């Protein structure tokens, strides 16, 4: 009898997690408050993190079909990161 | 002063959210992503796991850069410096552990689908993957404990 592959516990989800991430970002946005005194550079830093780092990541999790270019970019990043941390290359699928 | 400690907590919580939420939860489907044919990946799960890990690394790098830029101001809260330095010291190990756990999970899932291994092996591998995140969870717990111990700052 073949295994019920539908029952394999999936390690990742996309849509639900993306929504939770958006909630987290909303929490950050409420903290970016101009009234928060002299910490202008810190606020600028948070704003930059949101705009330049977090939002593109969240938007990328909304992508339903991963195009060839995006796949190649991720594969390249992963290969470089594995090499940096001393992890072996990804095993062949 | 209320926003300040919350402000300190949020970057860690968000990073934890990126790193932990997509892999620590079980029982959800992962069928919402498809891969265009001809790309570098053939398995959407592998793509997603790789992306979670590389996003976590990228965000950690950005957050550490933010901490370094604002180190003088943030020195008012030594605990956030401790967290940042812990992340800096352990980031590569955590990422390496995550890749090892990813590889183990995918191997276990493939073996199960091929009918050569039990579902228990997949579940164990999945738990190991989530376990690679335990240090991050501990850091968050430490910060929450600090917040509870200093209610005047929260």
C-alpha cells in the first residue's frame, strides 16, 4: 500500500505566515512614532528596515508561482550561504 | 518611556517570526506555492525552506547593522546589546544547523513517500528543524523575563 503522502507533515506554510508577518510589521509601524524624542537615527533605522528589508520579504511570501529568475536567485543565495556557514551543498533532489 | 522596551523587543520578535513561524507550526498545508518549470528548484518545499533560512540570515544581518549603527543610543539597554552579540556570535551556527535539519527533513520525507521509512521519521525530522530555533526562542524568553522584572520600563 503506497504511503499517504498527503499526510507528510509540511514544514512550511505561506499565506497564513505571511499574514502573521504583516501583523508583526503593523506592530512595528505603531512604534515608529515621531514623538519618540531624540532617537531620530534609531527611528530612521527602523523605517529603513521596514521599507528596505521587511516589506520586500513579506511581499515575496505572497508570490504564488515562483518564476525561474527568482528560483535562480534563491539557489544562488542558498549556495553562498551554505558555503559561508560551512554547511555542505544541498543534496541532489 | 513605554514604547522603548517594546521597541527593543520587536526586532527580535519579528526575526523570530520570520525564522520560526514558517517552520515551527505543524498541520498546515504548503500547497500554495508552485514553481515555474525550468527553474533551479523542482521541490517547492525545498525552495520555501531555503527561502526561510536565507531571509532569516538577511534580516539578522540588517538588524545587526541597525544595532551597530545605533550602539551608543541602545547602550541604555544592555540586554539588547547582549542579545545582538549573542546573535552575532551564533548566527552562522544556527544557520548551519537549520540547513542540516532541512536536509534531514527532506530526506525523511522522500523516504516516507518512497515507502521506505515511517512517518515517525518525518515527524522527528520536522521536530529537529523546529529545534534549531530553540536558541532564538530562549532569547525572546530572556527579554520577556527582563520586561517582567522591570515593569516600570514596560
